[in-house]
């Protein structure tokens, strides 16, 4: 799916929640994508479409009533087949660094940032000794542009931006090949959003030695995605409906899937026109295209589920760049 070697390769990832009464909720269905070394893939879509469930599946954090299918290969390790022992000792922090959605809630409120960073360094790198841990924690803070003179503060004493940097510093300690940022800009003002995503991008671009890092950013902030992403994956009702280069997606001729185009048209600096209607319940998805009821291009063909063909899952996609050029 990408010319560069993938750090993460997801094939047919599905997540179902078993509910009381035998009901099943299809939170993620048949997701396919790669994230390459040195690349940022932004996974976008409305709240509730399954983005964070997909992230939880990659980290082994799904609840007990979840059932998964497919594969998610991180090197030779299939994350969907890994047990909790493997996740705890091998994956979290070491192979996947998590930049959480709510850093203030992610941090332990009764401990200083320094003590939490030192604990993370000791666990993930094996550094021992008080002086060595102190130096390593300060180096980790500087790497994420967290001011060293704030290390002895507690989380509640930090601004939203500094809390985000503290969480990012912890995510980077293990030098994980994959950074997973789950809504990293939630609750931040525009300036802090730009600074936060720029820092995430910098950590992907600044490769050290033979280490290659990739970034999977889950977001509904299209401006943030446009700012740093190389490619865009659009999720709707649990399915990835479009994969595109970011420049083509945000430029001309734009997205090919009607839902993707509707997301862009809803932006204030574009048409400022909302997508009509509401997404379907994940526990009561239609048999055909889940977007058909909201789509002005829908026909009888949409009663059948569309397959992801040429990077778009739609029976009536907008023209691709080459098709538009041929008609010009």
C-alpha cells in the first residue's frame, strides 16, 4: 500500500463487541492500511466511527467482550494475536509509544513529572542509579521540548500544552518504531495544536541511526492532519472508505469518496456546509453502503456493500486526478 517498507501493516482488522441479548456491535470492519517508516498516516472521521477502538486493538486494550479478526503486523509480531504478557513486556512503550487523547488524565496526579519519567526510563531502558535516572529523565524531557524546570511539578500544575509534552516525552522514552497519537490535540487552542503536531512530526523526521519511526495519528482535526500527514485514511461507520496522499486529498481534485468530500466541505474555510443526516448506529449497520442514506450520489447499486478498490470504497466515487485530466 506504500512504496516504503511498512512499520505497521494492518490487514482485515475487525472488532466486534458482544452485547447482552446476543447483539453485536461492529466497531471496526475489515481495515487495511500500512504505515511506512518516516511516514505520518492520519486516520480521520467523525466521533464514534471506530478510530479509537482500532487504536485500542493495536495496544491490546480492548474490553473482555471484544472479539478481533485479521492481522496487525509490527515487524514479525501480530498485535492481534499477542497476549497481555507480550503487550506488557514487549509492545507498550517499547514497540508502540502512545501519545494519549487526554494527557492530564493519563498522568498520575499525585506524582511529579520527574518521578513518572524516571520510572518510565528505568522500566523501558534499564538505566539504574539516582543520578543516571535524573539525567535520562531530563534528556527525555528536552527531547519533547518539555522545560526541565517544570519536571518537579505535578500534572495539575501544568497547562494543557505542557501536559501533552510530558505525555509525549514518556511515549518517546522507549524509542518505539511506531508512535500512536490518539486525538493528541483534544482541548488545545489552535497555536498549541500546531505546536503539538509539529513536534510529533519532528520525532518522525528525526531518525536516529538505523531506527525508523512511523506515526499513526488518529484525529478529527482536519487542519492538524493537513499540516503534518503524508497520507490520509478516512473512516466511516467502522470502515476505511478512502486512502489518499495528503496533498491530493486536501488539494485538487480533492477526495474521491462523497463522505470524505463532505468532511472537507464542512470546514469553515471551505463551503462550511455540514454533511446531512447522522451516521448509522454501529450495532445496526445497513447491508449496503453505510453512507448511502446521507449521499446525494446514491443509487440502487449502493444496496450492495462497496469494496475498497483503487483506494476508495464507493460505487460512485468522484473522479481521480488522472480521470479529471483526461476529460480536461
